[in-house]
C-alpha cells in the first residue's frame, strides 16, 4: 500500500469506508432553505453516529444531493462543507471528503477540516451528464503541495459515475497509466452511477494491472450480499447507498443495514 494510505489505516488490511451524504448545499436546486445549514449538520451527525457505532473503519463526507452536479463550484461550497465536516467529524475513526465534481473544493475542504484523505476524478477526459469533463491531476497535486497538505491521501476514481471515457483504453490500461503519470494514493473502481457496482471482471483486471502496493478499492455498488467476494479482489471499499433505509441513496442510514454490512465484510 502507498505510504499515505497505509498511514490512514496502519492496522487495517481492507478498510471499510462509509459515506456520510450531506444534503443539498445552499444555492443548489434541492437545498432546504427553511432548515438551513443547521439542518444539514443535524442530518449528517445522525448518520455519522450510526456509521461509527456499526463499526466502519472510516467515514467520508460528500455533497451527494447537489444535483445537478457541477464540474466547477463556488467558494461557498467549500465553506459550507467545511462547517458540516468540522461539526460532524468522528473522533474515533479517520474521515475523508469528496466533492462532486470539483477537486479544488474537495482539497480545500480536506485542508480546512484536517481530513486524512479525499476522493476525486482527476485524470482523463469524459463525456458525462455534466457535459464534457476534462481533468487536471497536475494542478490538483501541485495545489496539495502549495497548501502543505502532503499528508492528505488522494484517492483517484478512474471510472466515474454518470460518465464514460473518451478514447479506447480499457479500465486496466487507464489504471496502469494513472499510477505512472498521476501518482495516486489509491485507485477507485466505480459502476455507471451511484449504488451500481462495476463489472467484477473489470475490478479484477484493474487490481492485476497495477503494482501490489497501490490500493484498489471498490467505489460503488458494495452490498452486504456480495462484499465478501468483492474483498477477495479489492483492497477495501467505499459504501453508501446500500446502507440507507430501503437501499435508497437519498434516505438516512439504516442501523440494521449498516451493521449487517460490517458483519458480512469482516465476518
């Protein structure tokens, strides 16, 4: 495992990272102006408490309900995310941040809140629901250096949801190239959208394509029924939708589902 990733999880072989989905932020179409930011904090705190109690190894905060998503967000996004993360961050386990889909916001939030890791798409060119999506890993890693955030691990999603690659390279080829060109602290493999998993064969091909010391994590579609098999290949997972009431991404975390997932993964 890379040094940064192993520093976050020094004693955990295959970490289970649970999503703490932040409701829609101010300025987005689904924002609850009546509840305000206090309602965001209250919602997220309840989910984090359940996830910690269930036994997850880390929590990752994300603006999941900021639909339609933007590739470039304003400064208020980082400010509000930083407040929510600061008020809700767990004391007993590591935490990370993500912002759909602007790595500048994710990195700024991570720096402001002391997050151990961040997740983002920083390589490739994609056709997506958000339009033509171009990335800049060089800018992101240079910004990490400029902000003296060298201890913040960057987990790079090489098969983003709601998008498909422009070009003919396979996921395995993209992963191998990303390791050489973009210095990831971890590679994430996703399905076509939130809650949907990748083809298990693709996950295996990516794991076999990159050096053993680079962690490859399942990024979407983790479920209690299949997680044991997926972890035979993956070096950990990020899970969100299947932990929610009725398995619906937009619902609160279901304590029973959360505990069953941890039991299935660690049993």
